[in-house]
């Protein structure tokens, strides 16, 4: 079977799209094996002529479907742009799902964002890596947070660290959030088993884009943990690449995002049926239902093809990943980034034994107006923040010095997230913020209940 690659790329008003496509194609060993499909979400002034000016050619237009598709060529690669006016977009996962409907039985698939740079021969390296895993897994997936590049300083600013994905916390809305870190294996000789999935870089068999399609009702956050669990329960095994393949732009500083365009005002003006926050809230609720967050009843029937697989259970994924959705729990091994168990899933034990292995992950946002604090921020030398449970027991204590306090002041608001662990049954119920001067005298004290 030819090593064809179905490249999936969702792009929202991204000036890095064309440079990314060019670099992807120019650095491939076999550009003739690439079929690149882009969900091209663009404004009216962002036109196909920009592609022609940068060396793309052989334009063909298909207006027979719901969305016009422009087919272009660059070198020996084929590029299909699904033409979506930016105000018609429904979010990143909707765009990725739209792309996946165009799959045509290619041997492999590569999912990317539209802001990347690549090493020479990235395609050969990825196929070799994936095939090297067949003895360990019949359904391997290579996925990772990639090191950074910066368009204003490229290639000089490219980071060279291989990264892995680590657990950060459960967000207030119940989404598992990850963070990148240097690969903990010193000099790995093969891809490293992973717990989690990256939305901006994934390479797998082409069938992955059919079996584990993006749920179009997810908006943005929640995508990565949902795909990780769904992939695992469909029998896929997750790995981080052990060699540098590509770079990713994280900040997109100064670029227009969907939440800039799809505002409450745009809805009021009749430009869109829902503003981004409404889609985001619906997505959070769907994520809660998929995983039973905080004991939320699981609605298996409503997910259809976007639900969990049947080759493994959700409990087996939780045991493998070291997390617990119902209780927002996490095992110490996961917090400490210990390598996940390879091969057989470790025994979960009894429910009591499982719960005893967990701590609760918390995110608490402290957002206080200057008037509430009733003190000039310039007088604050120390800020002490203490979180309590319903019995008054201290769950978390944090001290912030003057410089950091000043950084947390955003205009009229003091805004700071506290991320911490507690006993599994210990939920944050209240917090106290104490403001002290340079002599240690109290300038102010605020005590508030934590909203459910």
C-alpha cells in the first residue's frame, strides 16, 4: 500500500497558513504522497489570490457541496481548501470534523494546526517511527506538544527540546488541562508511551480519522482529553515521538481568534446565531456528560459515533492515565510524570483502594475588584491567600510578594488562579485574602465563599 498521508489542517484567519503549507511540502521526502485538506476559515479580504502569489497553482473549484472546495497544487502535493467564511465557523472541533469527512482511505493521517515548521524528511521519519511500534501495538498513535518557533525570529528562535504532555489540573469546568515539559527520558531510542493526546500534532493510521473523529459539538477546550480517552477505548495506544519532527507557534500574538470575531456584540448584530461563549458552555457540559465529571450522569446514547469505544473501558483509561473523572482525582505518579505502565493496564483494585491512591485536583480563580480590597495596590507588600474546606481546614496557602501582586492586578481587578491538590473528598468552600504592608501590618482582609 502506498504511504499516502491525509494531512488535516484547521485554520482560522491565520497568516501562518501559507508559510506552514509551503514548509510542510518542501521538507517532505515524498510530497507526491501528501493530500492536504484545510478548513480555510477566512475573512472576505483573505482570498485564494494570496495562494497564487506564493507559488500555488492548478486551481480547480468544486461548488457542488455545502462548502466550495478549491483544489490547488504546490510542488507535487495536492491541497484542498474547504472554503468557510469566518463568521460561519462553529469552532475548532467542528472544523476538524469537516475535514475528516474528506478522508479517502489514505494509509496514514497527520493532524496539525496551521502554524508549524518542519524538519527535513518529516514524513519518512514519522512513518518509520509509527511502523517501529507495530510489535508493541497494532494501533499506535504519535502525538505531542511540539517545541516552539516564533515567526518574527525564525529559524533562529526555534526551541530544540523534545516535549511530553503532563497533567496540570482539572479546570473549574471539569476539563483536564495539560502542560508541556521536557521529555523525561534522557535519550530515548524509540517513541515514549504517553497518557494524553495533542490536538496540534497527531500521526496515525488513516483509519484513526474515521474511528475517532472530532465531535463537532466540542468548541475548543475538552477536545484533547476527550480524544485521548476515546482513542484508548478504541484500542489505540498513545506515544510521544522521540525525535524532533516539527515546531509549533503557541502565542499567535496579535492574531485574530474566533472569540475576537464571534462576540456577544456580533450575535446582537445578527451576524452569528451564537457567540463563542455559548458554544464553549455547551461544550463543557458535553464533556461533563461524556466523562461523568463530579458524578454527572453519563449520556452514552447522545454521543453516537463520538462516544467511547468498546475495546477498552473508560475505567481502564483512568487506571492507565492515573486520573479519575468522577472525583477530579489524580495519582501521585501522574503528578510526578512517572512513565505510564506499558502493555497490560495495572490492576485498579477495589473502589476503596483506587480512591485511596488519588488526590483531588483543584482550580480556583480569585477575581477581586480594587474597591472590594479597599486599599491602594502600591501599598501592598505581601498578599496571603488561604483556601478552606467546609470544616475550616486549610487546603492551600499561597504567599505573593509585591512584584507578583502587581502583575496580578489587571486594571481594576486582582485576578489569580490557584491550582492545588487536596484530599479526595476535600472540596474548596471558602478563601481568605490578606493584604499586608512592608511592616507586616494588615491593610485589608477579604473572605468569600467559593461559588459552586
